[in-house]
C-alpha cells in the first residue's frame, strides 16, 4: 500500500486496506517499478509483458526458451505478412 499510495495508505488498518483495494484495480504499474526498470518503457512501445517464476528452475528455463521461440516465430510471421 505504501509503494502505491505513499503516506495516504496510513492508517494501516484492515478497514483501510479493504478500502484501498476497492479503489484500486490490479494493473502492471502496481509491480512494474519494483520488478524491472524497463517495464514501463516496454509498455509505451506496446510490447507484451509476461510475468512468471517459481521454485522450479528447469521449468523457468524451459518456459523462457519456449517463450523466446514463440516471440521470434510471431515476429517472423508478422514481417512476412505485412
């Protein structure tokens, strides 16, 4: 709440937290600045953003390779069809 609202998050009570989430919607800006500084720039360039992770490093590596291959294929498809 502090990262998003600063001192407006005070007082830190359950009621204030519930009110905060009624006023706020989930969006990439809620986490973008703390994850990677290039995320806002990527959004301005209308790039796709995929957030993933977990404790299984092999799954993460496989997913990363697959995502990169798909992105490359889509880019090649877009170039040939435009």
